[in-house]
């Protein structure tokens, strides 16, 4: 008897609110893209920004105004790890790398994770964090 | 699917109602995850509904005299049934004084006390001095060169 695998898909709205040329419906984000967007949202949301959920989000923006060094990078990494572990149950976090980019005055962030529930390879999300977004 | 409850005043319950609706009527699935775009939109919708419900609740309370809490609304509703509630009134006093006009070059027939500020209280009532005014002019005849203002009612204030 074959092993029964329960696979679930994730589907989210795109904040661009553009029309898909294929089905003339709003563009949807699916699976890996939806989760990557969700992670990005969580990192860039400030605690207190969401209604009646004061703890959702991360305090990385506060650390962005500190001196760019390894200590600030460590603070940002901890913030991102805590946020993802607390608010994104769809991923198993493998690791977060934060490296200061002294020349461009920002931090380069790479998040590596596995998606729970769908059969895909481990994912990697990279972006730069600046004081202004 | 019909919406379960229109009168919710709790944000979390409103949010749950919207999620239940989406669960039954939409092919989007990420409403349960706080980081998703859909969750952000649901939060905004729920907050909007929450504020609207609160306002509707307040308005419906203020419409009835039994449940109105703002004084101006209670007064307005009471006026509809023929009762005007009293409000604070200023302190009043009756004063009397006379003016001797014999030293004037021309003898007036009457003397008029113009409306407005008339006198101030002594500081014996406390550290402050209060001003007293009249609302209308008071005219008295001059008899034998003396104008007597008897029992002039003055009200505290300007």
C-alpha cells in the first residue's frame, strides 16, 4: 500500500493588486512565494503596528539605527529568528545570516528554511535591511 | 453562508467571523497565518467593522433617554417630552446705592445705569474678587438731586 502523503498548498493575495492576464483575476501568491512574502512581512512589521496584536513583528528597525557592526547584526539575527519561530508555523527555520554592509550602510539578511507541508527543497530568502524601506 | 453575528463588539470575534466566511467561500488559504497579506487585509476589515459596531452601539444608546449618557443628549431627549432640566445659574445679589447730582452743572431728570459690569465683590469671600453685571439698563428718576437705585439685581459674571 503506498504511503499516503498529506500535501497542503498555500495561497495568498498579492499586495500589488494587479490583474492576472491569464484569468483576469487578482494575482495570487502561491506556496514558496507566499511564504517568502509572509516572512518579509513579519520582519518588516513593527510590534504594535497590527491592531490588537501588540507583539506581532520584529524590532529590527530599532537596531538599524545603531552602529553598523557585528553586535547590531547579532541583535537583528535574534529578532528575526524569534519572530519567525513565534509567528510562522509553516516553516522550519534552518538559519539566519546577517552581515553588515559598511559601504552601503545596510545589513544583508539571508533566511534559510524548510516549508512544512509541501514537498519542496529548502528555501533561501535574501534581502537588505536599511533604515528606510 | 450567512454571517453569524452582526452585533459583535469584540475584535477577535469579528476576525474569526471573517475567517470563517473565507474558509467557506474562498480559495485563498493563508488567512490563518499572521504574516500573510490576506491576514493584514482581514485585520483592517475587522478593525473597520469593530469601529463601526462601536459607533453604532453608542449611537443607538444615545437615542433613548434610558441609556443615553451624554448630558446634551439627555437634555435634548427630555425636551421632547416637555421637560427642560435646570443647569447651573450664576450667583445673584440685590444692591442699593444713590447718586448725588447736585454738584453737576445741569440737573438731569433721570439717571441710567448701563447694562454690563456694575461692581466687584470684596475679597472677604475668599482670595478672589468676583464681578457682577446687569443684563439691562436701569433708569431711575432724580428726586431732589438724588438718584436712588434700590434693589438692583446683579448677576455674577460679565
